[in-house]
C-alpha cells in the first residue's frame, strides 16, 4: 500500500508541475499574441519592409583619414516560422545595402597621398532564430542569433594627386553572423543591441601593388557593435535610428581601421 501511495504521489506531483508549465506557456502565448494584434515597434517575428539612408566615416590615426560617406538600405523581413506558443521562431530577411566610403591616405601610408573612393552593394539572405519571452504585455525580451551569406558588388577607385591611377570592380562572396536581443517596452519603443562579424572573400587579387586588401568596410574581416532604437508611429509605421561602431577592420594593408555608421529610416509592418 505504501508503494502505491508513493507512486500516486509522484504521478500527482508530475501532473501538477506539468499543468503549471502548460498554464505558464499559454499565458505567454496570450501576452505575445495580444502585442502582435495591437502592433508594436519591434521587428522580431514580424513581416515588414524597412528602408532608409546612412552616413559613415572610417579612419586610422596613423595612415588614413576618413571623409563623410553615405548610403541607403532596403530590407524585407518574413516571419518564416513560429512555434505554437509564439516563444520560438525563425525570421528570414532579404537586406540590400548600398554604401559609399571615401578615405585619404596620409604621408605615412605605403603609397603617399593616395585617395580611395569605394562603393559597395551587399545582397545577402539572412536567417534569424529567436526566443521571445514576455515578462508582461509591456516588456518583452527577444534574444536572437543570425547568419547571412550572399553577393557583394564592389567598385573601387584609387587616385593620386587628383588623378585616377587604378580601378577595380567585382562581385565577391560575403557572409556575416552575430547575436543580439530586442527589448520591447510598452509596445511603443524597441531597443536592439547586437554584435556582428563580417567577412568578404576574393578581394586580394583586385588590389594594386603594395595594398593587399581593398575596403575600409571590413573586407577580409571586421567587427561591429550596434544599437538600434525604434519608435512606433501610426498604422503599422515605425521610425528607427541605429548607431554602429565597427572596429579592428582589416583592409587597405592595415589591420586597425575603425568606423562610425548612423542609419535612419522607417519600417512598415503587415
């Protein structure tokens, strides 16, 4: 009889824990679905279109000084998969980014007074698995990881004393990966810090003698930490701005080029 009572007690305890767990995840689902229905400033788990412009500046204290460059970007994000309780999911996005960068070589640079004008268009496909947890309807945290791969179109002009001395155009393989977290506050504000590693292969053969690598934007390798702030507007629209600091970029024969990037634009969720 004692053994039977012990078995019954264990089964009852298991059923109680399981019921509490099911109740917890059902509550999670209700909170997340409530936010999804009302709309939010967040990106994770949402079908959306984003677009905007950017400014950048890259430099190295010893060898090059950067001029202000710019660019534009367009991204389609698709909520490809969501679990039944809405906590797990995978987004697939198609970001296209154009960036123009200009740097001037200093006298210490391997080729004196060399200026570089560089344009780049990245066209990758990105996969982003995430976990979404609702502490309440007004505070949802979504850690995520991501990986991208695709084509990078590069257009580089080298000038010395105002005259073009060399140009190189080409299409190369690029990839990046990283992780971050989206903090959604009161559905109206989303703060998203993230870290990213980017690399582009195949550029070494396109450089002039004395310069092994060709872009101030992390060709061969580069690291970036960014923070995006998004504010919900009306009827599915969101305003967003992002600051990114890229560091330890290996390029232009150097391995310590740093950059500042600022993006601003809009996102429409549907």
